[in-house]
């Protein structure tokens, strides 16, 4: 039972890392960063 959970954990971890790398390669980091900056500046009242 514990061995199954450990394998499942590492499988999800591997899939997560693959999706993060694919997102970085696609340039999604810039889009998310720009939206975060815009939201933060609007909250402060600057933007």
C-alpha cells in the first residue's frame, strides 16, 4: 500500500514538473508575471 502511494506521489510530481517546464518554454511566465504586476499596481492605486 505504501509503495503504491509513493509511486503515485512521484508520478504526480513528475507530471507537475513536466507541465511547469512546458509552460516556461511556451513563455507563459511572462503573461502570468504581467497580470500579477497589473493586479498589484491596481491594488496599491498606482496603475
